[in-house]
């Protein structure tokens, strides 16, 4: 009995020590220091907000039904009025437009439907006059099958371009099964099959194989002279547009350059752990740092651990699990249509912020001093955020996107709450659902074609939203509390509050599985901001450790909420569809 009593005392003491250790770890995790490291990037980009423009549907200056570069130039004052710092333009290069311009047939020429190279120079110059910067879309992993390089490569006779693309050495012998769905046969006079990097019309440029299969002689190593020649030409493409006044680029499918011999199916698209691919991007970054030190680059890699490893200034974290949990968990929202679940930022309140945060922190913690993660507020490849969401829902989403660490990108039209068009919308230039419904013309006024173009409606690139209450810029400009003006205020906060800087410290405080709200702190030295988000339709309460002294709070945006503090624990009750951005004073 005596011995049992000692055992009981021992286990009680052990439990108390374990509890204290867990409590200490929790407090340490929630500890706000205000410390940060600013990643290496141009000064103009350190706290920048970007605005993404889809050229063919932004503004039509000549009445042909398709947006153009002059149209973008004419709308620069509006873009500047949003408070953003930079623009990312989707491809505006010569193309047969099988994939909306991503299938490039001439890297050095603006597509005639968008204008001329001089129009691009004018756009860059006019943007600079307004303190705006412009990124072009660098599609480095493939070209159009109409590109002269590919047509030369497809010839039977050997020439400079023969190895600039990936070809097998026998049209009748299929590549290994692991590649089978990636190759196309029967093109040109060449005896071989070419590898596509996305659609059939987009042959993969040959960055070589990091691990060539010795049984496949057509798999060239990454240091093959022809591979190196092609790579140098791609660097020249970057130099060309930078010399015309561009300020950097977004790299499309950045992780899909060099291949390996153990690819399975379509995984070559995002072969993220490939040192050979990173080697090329590091060379490009070194070239820019030497020749254009104010250049900024962002990648579509969706794996910051690789992308920010000396390759890019920022990386879009918007594919795969994590980001999907935020806005597009449902199959009818997501690009591939195979997801199941519930988005966190929906009024139904069935989402899971913890799954997102677990994925995010694995990428964020090791890279926060190396570069920026971008959680884009919409994108041309995803359904619009306004897909079955109200302006109130969208405001909470924008409050999230503009207070998280990293570089925000706002997709054109989302600032006014443009809606996702239905799945039966015309599928033009490879824009299959749901992408077709997210690329409709910008809505400027309530007039003809919603102010996008003077062309007849049947000549428009895509039909405009036909709803009577379709949001538009002109109407929202007049309403102080419109989504447009609320978005402007949130963007302004990012520039005026040190704690909301892209690089400022980020500390999650309350993020439980399938639970609302989501609470986190941002800190910059002694400036601390608390962000509380409850996108669900139901009231929610959170209790969390906040070992920080403050006297009062000031509401920067959203609703005033009462924080009840006892010792180091704060409790807050948040009404449904409510957010609050509070400064601790």
C-alpha cells in the first residue's frame, strides 16, 4: 500500500511536470518578439501589393472585342488608385492562342491583337511615372508547336534546334510506360515522339535530364551543349523584356524544367525536388542581380522550400492541399474537379484552417528570411473567389490575404466582387471549366458590355456578366462602404501599419481543426496587430495565450471586439461573418 502510494505521487508529479512543459511550449509558440528578417529583394517590392491583369479581358481600347496593352495603359490611374504597387500581366506575346497565349510562338514580339512592342514600352514607362512596376509572364518550360524553334526541331535534318525540345529517337517505339501519356507522335518529318509539358500543342523545351536513363539515348544530360544553348537563349528573352522596361517576371510552371528518369505520369509538371531546375533559376537570378538589380521574380512552383532556395523572390503557394482548404476545397470550385471537402472561408462554417496552417508553416518557417510566400487573392487558373460568396464573405477573405505574411496578388475584378460565371460559359482558347468563368471581361460601368468594349456583344472575347446587379467600378466608386473602397482601405493598412509589412513576424494564436475563428498576430518591433477572422455564419469563441502586455486596442478595420484577458489568456467572442484587425497599444 505504501509503495502504491509512492507510485501515485510519482505519476501526479510527472503529470504536473508534463503539463507545465506543454504550457511552456505553448507560451513559447505564442511568444511575440517583433523580430524578423527582410528577404533579399528590391526595396520597391519589400512591402508590395500586386494586381494581376488578364490582358484579353481587362480593357479594349480599339473596339475589336479583345483587351489590349493600350487599354491597360489607359486604366493605370485606376490601378494606382487601388493602392497597389505593381502589376503582373498574363502573356501578351505572339501566339496561335490554343492556350490563351501561354503557347508562345515568338518570345520577342507582342501579339498583334494586344498591340506592338512599342505599346509595351509605353505601358512600362507610364506605369513607372505613377510609381507602379510591371512583371511579365515568363513561360520557360514550353513553347507553342507553331514556334519556329519547334518547327525546325521537328525536321528530319539535324539543325541548331534539333535538341532544343525533348524527342524520342523512334516514332514506332513508345517511351517507357512511365512517360507514355506525356509524348505525342506523328508530327513533322522527324523520326521520334515529342514530349508535351501541358497541352499537346505545348512541346517541352529541353532542359535535360538530371538522371538520364542509359537505355534511352534521347535523354540528354543537363550540361549537354545543345541544352546549354537553349538555356542561354531563354536568359536572352528575360534580358530583352527587361531592356524594354519590365521590372521582373512571374515564372509559369517554374518547377517543370529539367526531367528525371523516374517520372510517373504527369508528375513532370511539378518536379519540385530537382536541383537541375533550381540551377537554371539561380543562374537567371544571378544574371538579374548583376544586370537588373531592381528586378523582382515570383514563381508558380507552389513549393517555397525549393522556389525560395536562391531561385526566386517569391513563390505562389496555391496548388495542392493547404491553399485549397481556404477557398476551393469543393470539386465544383477546384480546377481538377476531384477535390472533396469544405472551404474554410464559407458561411457554412465546415472548413478546417488547421490543415491549411500545418501545410503553410512547414513552408513558411524555413523560408521567411529567404523570400516571400504568396497566397493569391484569385487567379486565372482558379474559380473566382466570388463563386457563391457575398461581398461580406469576400471582405473577410481580403482581410485575411492582406494581413498574412508574404506578397499579396489581387486578381483583376475581385476588388469589386466579380462573380464566377456558370460552367456553360464559352470555353475559349483552352480555358475549360472552371477557368472559363473566371476570365470574363472587367466590369467598368453599367453601360454597354459593362464598359469593357464598344464592340458588338457577339465579338467579345468572352461574354460579360449579364446579371442586372453585376458589380462595376463606376457604381462602387460612389459608395464609401463598397467592396472596392473597403479593399482600398485594407491595401492602405498594409502600407501604413509596420506590423502588416510583408516581412513582419507572423504568430498563429488560435487555429484549431474544424473550428472558428482563426486568430493570429503580426509584429514589427514594438508594433503588434491582432487579426481575428470568423467567416462562418455562427458566433464563435476563442481562448488563446497572449503573453504580451497592452493597455488597449484600436480598431484598424472590421468590427470592434472585446478582448477579455486573465493572466496570459485572452478570450474573444466573434459574431458570424465578422473580422477584426486590432492594434495593441
